[in-house]
């Protein structure tokens, strides 16, 4: 018979995996910054509307759409999180020294790095934000849409993604 500690460890491990997948999918489906993701509370996320309320840079409040592919991962995490007895309202939590608290930016950076090891490429939350923005621009060809989604106050910072796409096109044309 398995010991209770092994069973508990496996249950905790499953919850952590569900949390981590929800975090990664939310980055890749919304383009949020790490601090924005850390600041999300349970009542900020509405999967029925597919939107999340976030606090942007300089204290600006915003509502950000989320791509549908992440909803399953977030729902799985919600189910796992609901079994944890805590008053902490943060969406993403961690058990640190047997105390439940909001996950930190540093913890999120570490978990993204941990999962990126399998791909032998250093990935950060900001890399995931860039990946999302590039994919959104490739689909929409709209700097305004990407700029709004990322919370930029102008389209100027978004020009980076149009240059990336232009460089990719140039490289692809050279290979023809």
C-alpha cells in the first residue's frame, strides 16, 4: 500500500501541473505581462465572456480577451484550486512553507524556465508575450489590434512585430 505522503505528493503535483498549464496557456492566449497575470484575482476572470480584468502598467485597468484554446486548461485549474481551503483571492497561488499565498513573479519566471528546458531554448514570460503578439499579427495583420491586446498606449511599440513578420517573409523568399 502506498504511503499517505506519496499519495498527497501526487495530488499536489497534479494540482501544480494544472496550475502551470493554466499559466502558460493564459500567457499564450492573451499576451499578458507577468505582473498582470500575477495580479489576477478569482473574480477577474470570466470564461463565459472569454475576458480577464487586469491592472496594466501605471495602474491602468483593462479588460483583455483570451483565446478560446486556453479555457480548458484554466477550467481544469479552477477545479483543482477549488479543493484548496484558502482565503487568498489571487487566481494563481502557491504553497510556500506550508502557507498558501499568491504566486510571485519570480516563481512564474522559474516555472516558465523549467518547462522551456525540454525545448532547449530559454523562454521567459516576456518571450511568451512576444510569441502571442507575433501570432496575433500573423493572423490579423493589424497593428492596432495587437497594440490594444498588449495594452500599449500607441502602435509604435507594436511595429516590432511587423518587422519580425517582414524579416520572416524576406528570409522565406530567399529560400524559394
